[in-house]
C-alpha cells in the first residue's frame, strides 16, 4: 500500500478492512503479547503504520460495526437501546430491529466510484431480510447475520444461518460444524478462501474492490481448524489468533503476487476489546488496559490498529474513520445531509498531520466518558451490576480501582474522574480534583462535550424490541435446503439488556 | 553481534550488559508500551533476539545484581536477610555487609581471558571499601555504590558518593546535582560518555572488554537531562526512558562505527520489575503482568530482555544466565567448586535449543514460587502487610486477585496456586485443584523443587546488620575533595526489612 499517495493510479485504490471480533489491544506480538505468535501481523505492522490510540465506537459488536459502516456514532445511527440506563445492546436472534434504510453504508457509497463490495463473515446489523448486507450496498456476502452461538435445538431457538449472498446455504453446527469440545471449526479457512477468491476475481475484472473481512474465530466460543488446534502457547484462544495471523499473511501475500500491494489500502482492527469475562480460555488480552468488552474503560474500546503504511501515528483514531478514509481514498465525500463522526485519516497517514478530536464512549444513550488528547474524563462509571458480578460475571477480572471499577452506576458529570492516558494508560490514578492539571484538562474537555451534546440529534433506537418469532426460523433459501422451521406466534417485548 | 558464532574471531567477543534499574517489562515499544517512544531499543529488538520470558533473580536491586555478577541465586551468594520471614533486603547506606570475598564475580573470571572490565553506574553490592567493584575484578568504575536517594543534610545521613575507580569524586546533589523539582540531572549523559570512552579505548588497545552499564535514571527519583525533559508523552518517567533509548542508540551506533558490531555481545535487561508504588509519575509499566517490584508475581521479576542477535527465544532466561553466557563467550567455564544457577544461553541463541529449567522466586530465604515451562506455582503469596498497605504502600495498584494478592503471608506449600502463564500471563485465574492439568503440572514441579531444596546450601546472610556508623561519611578520596564527614559511634542493629 506504499504507493497510495501517487496521483497516477489508474483506478481508485482497493480497500480491505480486516475486522476482528473481540480481539484485544494486547493480543498481537507487536502490542506486547508475551507469546509473540503473530509474525504476519507483526510484519504488517513493521511494514505499516501502527495506531496505538485507536478506538472502537462501542464496547460491543453490533453498535461498533454499525458505526464503522456508517461513519456515525451508534447514538446517531440508532444502534442503541433506551430500555434501561446506560445499557449495551446488540443483535441476537430475537432482535426485531436492524440497520435503518435511512442510514447510508460505506459499500453503497463506494458504488458511485465503481467499487465491487463483499462482506465475508459476521454482519450483525440485523438478521431479518430487510436488513441484509445486499440490501445495504454489498454485492456479495458469505457469512452469518448473528454470532455463532449454539448449538440450538431448532425448536426453542434455531441454529444461526450461514448465507451466500441472498440465501442461506446452511446453519452453524449443521452444515458448518463447530465442535465446542475440541474447538475445531473450518470457518476461518472458508473465510480465507472467500477473501482470496474475491480479490482474484476483481483483479481479473480490473475493478476496484471493497472487501470487509469480518471474521469471528476470536469471539467465544473460539475455534480454529485442525492444523492450528493445540499449536499456541496461549491455548485455544491463541490457536484462533494463530490461524487468523496465518490467513492475514496469505491475503497480504496474494496482494503482493497480484501486484495489488501499491494500490490497496489494508487496515486491521477489532470491533471491541477482549472479552475478559471469557478469559483465559475463550477470551483475549487487553494488555495494560483496564477491564474489557462491555465497559467504557480503555480495555473495552482501545483496539489494535494497523494500516499497511509505514510509521506510527499518534492520531486518536476510531473505526468510524475507516468510513471517511475509505470514501476519501475513492475520491468521494461523506454525505453532507447528516452528522459524520469519522475523520479522514489520510492527512495523518500521508503528511503526519494530527487532528485534535474527541473519542466518545457511550453505553446506550449515555455518554460515559470522553478522551481528548491525552486526557480521559469519565462522567459515569460502571462495570456491571452487583447482582451479576456476584454470579461470576466479571468484566474486569483481577482489577479493582477504587471508585472507578464500580458495580453501581456512579455519576460524575459535575466532577468527572480524569486520567492522563500517557502516564497512566491503565486508568489507575485519577488526577486530583484540586490540581492545576485537572482544572486545565477539564477546561478543555467541557466545551467539547457541551458542543457534542448540544448538537446531538439521537437516531431512533433500533435495539429496544425483541420477539422470538423473528428468529432465524425460515431464512431466504431455506426451502431449497429443506431447512425451514416454523416460527412461533409473534410476541414482541422489550429486550432485556443487563449490562 | 551477528558474527558471534564464527570461530575465526581474532579475539573473544566483547561483552556489553545494559542493565536498567526498575524498568518494567511493559516499558518499551516492542513490549507494547502504548506511547512507543523507544525507537532505538525497538530497532535493537528487531535486529536482535527478544526473550519474552526472562527473569530477574530477585524483585529488588541488590540481590538481583549480586546474582547477575555471580551467576548464583541470592540465597547462595548471601544477598538476603533472615531478620524476618520472606523479606526483601538491599544495600542502603547503613548496611554493614556486602558481597563476600568468597564469591567469584564475572569481571574477575573474565580477566583470565584478557578482558578489561568497567562498571558504569550503580554497584549496589556493598559500599564499604572492601566491597567496591575494583576489589572484585572490575578494572574501572564510574558511578555510585548506593541508590541516588537524597538530598541529605550530611549530618543525620551523608549524601551518596560518586566514584571514579577507587575514590569518591563528588556526591549526588552536590557535585552531581539532581533537581527533584524539575527532574533534571545530567547523569545519563555522563554515563553515556563513560561507556563511549571506554569502548573507544579498548578498541584502540585491541583488548576484549566487559562493560557493565548499570544506569539508574528509571529508579525513583527518576531524572533526565534538559534536552529530554518534557519530551515524553508519558511524563518524567518517559523522559528518562527516552534518554536511555537515545543513549543505547548512540552506544550501538559506536559499535557499528568501530566495526565492533560482529564481535560484541550486547544484552539489554533490567534488575527488577517496575516500581508501581511510585507510579504513575516515578514508576514504569509491567505491561499485562501482575504487581511490581518487591513482589514475586510476574510484574516483580519478569524483565524486558534483548540480545543483539536475530530472532525470538522462548527459553526461560534469567539475569544469572548472563554470567554463564559471558563466560562461555570468553571460552571460560564457570567455577566448578560451587553451585551455579545461570545457564549458558548460547545453545538457545545459536541453535534454537531450549533447555527445560526452573525459575525460582525468592523473598529472603523463602522460596515463594517457581516457574517450570508454562506453569508457575506459588508456595507463598504476599504483596505487603496490611499495616503498610493501609498507609498507601501498594505494590499492585488497581490489581486485586482474590487469594493471590494477599496482605498477609499465605502459605500454599501443600497445595500451591498454579497458573498457566501462556493463557494467563497476568496470574488472574489459578488452575482448579481438582483438574488433571493441575495435577500434571504439580507432578512435574514438585520433584524439581524437592531437588532444589534438598541440595541447597544457603550462603551466610549478608544483609542482616545495619549501622549508621558505616554510612558514606568519609569514603576514600574524601580528603582531596575536603568532603570527609565524621561518622557517629558504631551502633550495630538488625536491619528492619518491612517487605
Ligand atoms: Ca465483538
Ligand atoms: Ca532496581
């Protein structure tokens, strides 16, 4: 991707987003994982540009992915809930909602510049037919609409379908087996082949492509194919990481072989922090950061991020920037009729120009925290409820920062907790309220928050209603497979979001 | 150092040990420090061999350094105390003891192969004249016998002397100023010049050299020289790291300029984990590991370690290995009349041959824990006392692993806590006592511990007695400077070691 700056390119650059699922900041060798089992990603980083300060848009899959593809915070694009205060919501099988038609997704916009688009892997923006990827700009899809949880009995709950384009081609634990006991599944290999085939086909057609490789082997239940099982020093989670690393090596290798390297923008990141609640066997590492997935501490939202571009960039980045940056690479502008939160990273990458911008950390419609420069202010703290914590649900195992990792929702809007993330990346030492540094940081953060909140027009929340009748009983294509199930009677109810 | 394997070398390779003070595993970019401010050390690692699993011999300065230079555990070489159970001891100004004459130090042994030896920086093996470096094999010394604590009033307690060879040339906070308010001190620059000068002189003389560069800018009170102050994103501690990184770059650069690169073994590590009790302004980072300096958790004893040699090695390593490896490079054998704990790393480095060996974690004469392969067993757990903890002395800030980070000394010798360090480097999830994995790990660890303890002949403890009269009142050379102080009457007493 070295030649991206060249104006002489015959066509706009290809765009390849490698989006991991629940992979943490600390899971790659280049980010300090002690076992150092990611030689291909480490090489990508050595040849590329590392973003040590790169953030997801939410500590959970669906909202983070909706934000990536729309360039907009979940509070704007509707991927949130108002059922209770400050709750994370996503798209399980019983969700009624999904990505609204009013949202403009990256693949749809890239069509204007002639791009062919494919999603491989997990969609998670709604599984009902009106929400599918091909309804929102993708030309191709191989993967699933929901997480690969299961197996289910196809009575109380159907197994999750796997789609090729518009139709189901099988279900997890059936045609696409995942062995929960051994951890064996061939899915990453299938997703790898889908990526390689797509790239080769577009190269043959001389068409610019957008490939969104959204694989999920590092989301519990974690899995790997046989050649990788048992090969990691880190256990099964590490096996999954090793297979992903190997696959990324093969994809980058193909780009080289096809001489696409200089005209392809490749970006690697993850949708949210490692799920420490599943650690150590089914969850990864957030390195030196506090807590994990589900939380608005750094462990929940700071992500590994590598652009295939030389250097290190201290630009505060967000997955939403991939939307705006991709449009910029294609010579397009983001839609002018709506607020866009994504930033064009090209000035940071090509000219080293840093932009002072905030990172907002939401749970539901509650602004929990904001980072500006090196300072992070928490307006609300919450890990999870005492009730759940006492049952063993722990998003911060082994970590306990007094007054910070709280099990009741604590409001600090009048006097936020502020951390200096350079000196204290682990959010362990709040600045003293009476220090000059605190007052100075607060003085810079407050107007940014006021401006954000004053101008904010929340989207209609899409993740409030659930109904067992909308589950994947009879997805398109089920007839051909003889795999249609009979849905129960509709019984809509408010979804319960405990976190 | 690439050509070290060549048998055709005209003389044995030079040996350069870069020993940091209280620098943590997580303090370098290559080990995942988010600010990534160590380009020279990261390059050294990229050109060299990283040891992700490398350990100090003790979580405190003096015993760790005594072990490095003798190749022997502190329990053997006497650098421990028996004043109370499981206590860390070191060499403050009032210590009566020091390195015994019966110990054979690396520079003394290297003399047999014609090496010229110099220590630059902190000695910490006893400050009374009989313990000085030049009495134990070093040809030259520039630096200090104790930590750079102070300033003192030269009445209740003298300022720490700085030596050139056999004589004091000034004192910290006097001729060698450290500004505690601004953090400014020129010491790292002086230590750098001492290193460069020594290397150039030995090169001119065509003599193999051993340089032990034991600098201390990252030990509280941390300091940096003016050009580096305020330049780090991490605050003053980061300023110190940046100056060290720059200095290492200059030293490696000189080796290149003098064409010494292929015949010099360079190794970078630290004497113990980051002092989290001083974080975030005066202490570093132990990355994903538990607790810090003073403790026998991974944060206390796992160290950054880089050999200037290509690759990554999973060999469990120890600072004591630098003793045996250095002798091996010089064509010498370790003394045969005593137990040596250091391993020759050359087979691991040159042929990738891994040796299964234990890492022992001691506090005083108590074996707290042992690591064998990926498994670590804790026989005793203790962070520090409730009494001190309640006063704010916290070696594990923000961390709290139930039953592991204990504030009373907890014995687990019958049923040790066992962690898998690959899956769980942060020591958060002890294996279940009734699991097959636990029983298997215990079955392999137990005989190793029995053998170790059965064969152990503890050395005479050297760190039990303290006396204000032995402080640095009138070090050799004080007359020339007019800096002799009058010592008080001898009043020997047992030292108090609270941790
Ligand atoms: Ca996720
Ligand atoms: Ca130390």
